[in-house]
């Protein structure tokens, strides 16, 4: 009996990783055509709004180069195109030193 061809069932593709609260994402053209100029976003939540298969809505803050939030946005993205970044540790702040204030009595009346 001749060898039979191997079973050619298509293997299901693994689900793309979904973002979670506080994830920092780099959104490029791979995530959606709206990101001609890539942006960084800190995820607030994944919205359960209806979408096309393979897409999702995320709610988050767009981040400036220094990491500060500049705008809150709801974004329609493809999870397969998301790029996760390591969350940077907050920068250490120098203690503020204050000059002593000279206080004197004030005469009222």
C-alpha cells in the first residue's frame, strides 16, 4: 500500500497576546494604518466594544517622550501588531531644599 499523505488539517493560530491595564505599547503602522507616526500608549483598559475579527479597542493615555500622559484616547488596533515595552522605573527625584523664610511679627490696626 502506498504511503498516505500526511494529515493536512490546518493548525489553529495561537491567539495574539492582549494588552492589560498599565501595559506600555508602541503603536506603529503594523497595529493600524492610523499610526503613520508611531506613538506610545499606557493602557487603561481593553474595551468590549464590537469589532471586526482580530481587532480590538483599547482605552489609554498617549505618552510624551518623557513618559508624561498628554491625551486620553480610544484606539482601534490589531493585537498582532502591538509592541510591548518594559515599563521604565520612575526617575528618582532629588529632594527639594527650601530656603528658610524670615518671619516677623505683623502689627495689625
